[in-house]
């Protein structure tokens, strides 16, 4: 038995190096999503875009990204994160680079859609990596750390991206960010391996992961199945459980706040609050730092409570519900004119968004083992519908020069997300496929 062979063997810590690589993936992922928000004012002037047209450009990423979440999850289950992530990263980075050469609304829209299409497998792959490499008691922290890449990266990169655009223009901004992603995509291929294929991991670390509930052989299990690990029945199953619908709808609400900050926030500060472009770049970083603090605190707190014997229902659900309720405070910005107070309300709301952003832990904890990638794809598909709906809706709500209805819309979606976790997500436990699904309409 493996236990008798490793009693005196100290576990390696390879999983932390893997987590660092995933963190970099997320930083680049969100840099290429949000660079459009930095470039928005300049390119909308060049292309003479209305608020509605700018909202459509912001949403273009989401159309393809959301549509391909389920296929992306299937690809991750079938081919694994190493190959899928390499292809995805390099291709979306090429699409980002080409945005620097666009001449009109149509070509820019198409390339933003291409970026979304190639980014689609990224978060299902992230979840597969963490489910394979981390035991249950460390998973929320691991998810919080890699997800913090979207906030840490943007907090520190937003001023940098603004500076880059200041010197080389918005076209140079897209070219530089695209080149960074291409180089890192190649590096990922040489860095990443699943646990059973990694040369530096020892048996003690593998056993530690297994004993803690990690699914180190998820890829092997999928390869032992038939040539296609997906069928229509699998898809019906991941749409048939009330608790899964609870996390799907909650993720839509979480992403609604996130996509305001990824798209309209700098434009809101410049065009609707009258700040200068350079000043807005530095002030925009403050809410991202708050979101990062909320996310890391949430992950560490959730795992700490679980280790102390607190039920998973409280340890996992409470941070998400509290975070979504805090996000409602974004509406407060409608009632102040002082720049400091505006940024304060934005920071509280985005802190709450970060606090709620460990929601991927529910995919790891609830999804059937053989359908983790597919469940992650559906979870992210419904969540990322916000990337389509929200940018366009905000453009329509603000087309008359008043952004207050748009912020109210974001706050109400956050409140609905909290209700989803309160009333739909039941006991936090893994779904066993042999069990009958719970009716979505069951109380």
C-alpha cells in the first residue's frame, strides 16, 4: 500500500508552483479582457462610437466566451489542461495583438469575439487543475489565490496599461499585451503536468492530495471512458439539480458587478464623473485592490472555518452571500459627488464582489466527479452571460448621460444573487449520479 511506503517521506510542495502558474494565466486572461476598457475612450473617439456601440464592443467578448463555455469544459475533460490551455492562451493572445491593427467597428467587434472564443476553456481548466492538485481543505484558498490574479493583476496593471497607452497609443497597448500572452502560452506547455505525470511530485504529496479529497486521476478516468466522455444525458444532468442552478444564477450576479468594473468603470469615471484619463487610471486601481483583499480574506476564512469543524454550508456559502450583499452598496455612488466617496462606494462594492468570488469552490465540492469540467463549463456559461447582458444594458441605461440607473441595475442583480445562494443552494456535498436529481422547483 502507498501509505506504508510513505510514512517517513516528507510531501513535496509542487502544487504551489502549479498554483503560481495558474495565477499568471489568470492575470494575463484578465489583462486581455480589460485592456479594452483602458482603450475605450480613445478608440471610441477614433471610431466615433455612441454609448450603445461602445457597449456592444464591450459585450463582444462575452458572446463567444459564454457560448463556448460548455464545449470548453468538454475539451478540458477530454484533453486536459496542458494542451487545451496552451492552445487557448496562444490563440486569444494573437487575437488581442491583431486588435491593434483594426480599422473599424466591425473588425474590432470580430476580434473581441475571437478573444472570447479562445478564452472560453480557461476557467474550466483552472478548476480542473485545482481539483486535481489540492485537497478539499486547501481548495478555497487555492481558488482565492488564482482568482485574485484578476484583481491583483488589474490593480497594478491598470495604471501600467494607462501609461503604455499614453506613450504608444491604444493600438500599441493591444500589440504589447498580445505579445506577452503568446510568450507565456508557450511557457505553460513546458511547465504544467497533471499530478500523476509530474516528475517532481512525490508519493507523499500525491497521498496527501488523495486523502484530502483531491481528484488526481480525473484525466486518467476520462481517458478510460469511451472515445467521447460527453453525451446529451450528461448535459441534462448538470442542468437538473436545484443546487447547481443556485450556483449558476449566483455566478451570473457575481459576474455582473465584475463586468461593470472590467468594461464601463474607467469610462464612468472619465465621461460621467469628469476625471482626467491619467487620474482615472490610478483611481480605478483602488477598487481592484479592495476586491483582491476581499477575495483572499474570503478564501482563507472559508478554509479556516472548514478546518475548525464548521459545516461546509456555512464555511463556503456565508462568504458568497455576505459578499453579494456588500456589492449592493454600489448604488450609494449615485448619491454622492465627492470623488473620494465615489471611490469608497465602488471599493466596498468590489470588496464584496471579491469576497463572493470563491464561488468556483462549489463546482469542486458539488459537481459529479466525472463531470467537473462540464459542470464548470455550464457554471461559467451562465455566469458569463453577464458579460453579454451587462455591458449592453449599461450602455442603454446610460445613453441619456445619466449613469445612476445603470448602477442601480448592478446593485439589484447582486441582491438577486444573494437570494439564489440563500434559497436554492442546499447542503454542500458532491452530487452522486446514481441518485435522482432534485427537482428545480422543490422547496
